[in-house]
C-alpha cells in the first residue's frame, strides 16, 4: 500500500512531517505482523534507553540510516514473541531480533514512499549492545524521532535522512 507521498520536491518540513506518519505506520505494522503486539504512544516523552541499538543504512534515491533503540528487556521480549519461546530461551537471539525488526521497518517505510522501493537499497542490519555507548551519525540532514511503548517499555525509532 503506497502512501502517495513523493520523495522529491515540496516543502522539506511538510515532507518530514508526512514521513513521520509513514514511519509510525511502518513500525506499528511490523510489530503487529512479526511480534504480534500492538504499540502505543507514550503519554510523555520517555528517556532514551540505549542498551541495544539496531541500524540499517539506506542508499540510493534516499540516503540515511534507520535506528531502533531499546533496553535489554525489550529486546528479549521482542525475540520471545517473534520466536514463540520463553524470554530466557530468546535471550541469545535478542540482538538478531532487534536487527530484523529494524530491517523490516526500513523496508516497509521505503515501500510506502512512491517511487522509492526499487531505487533505495538497504544495508545488512548492524546491532550494538552494551551499557555505555553513544550513536553519532556523520550524515548531515534531517532526523525524525518516534517513541513507542511496547509492553510498558519505550522503544525509539529514528530516521536520519542525508540532504
């Protein structure tokens, strides 16, 4: 299903506002399909939790990076529900699950932008985990941030688009 949005031309601020809605839709669809969970909007902006981060690069007509950040508990719960196993059994696959969610959201997002699906390539997902790291993008451009709540825990999605 295409959103009817065009990737080129027009007011950049308006385009980013529209893309935020498209990203939100992609995130919710992927979670419903792959995790079997509905997400909710936070009542207030939650603090960013960065114990696990999945990243997928976009190259071609749209260049940038899509990132999902969450806590270790959320990563285990995502894997648990994706695989249909207990949280303890899912612990070893938690980082892979976060990377796959990130990859699927990036694919869903680009499929919703008219003319972009075949003109934008995705990188293999990269996942970082740990308690003390910061993510820095060298891309100069615009950033869309989206916080959602999954089983009471915040997840952060961001799309950084290079100008």
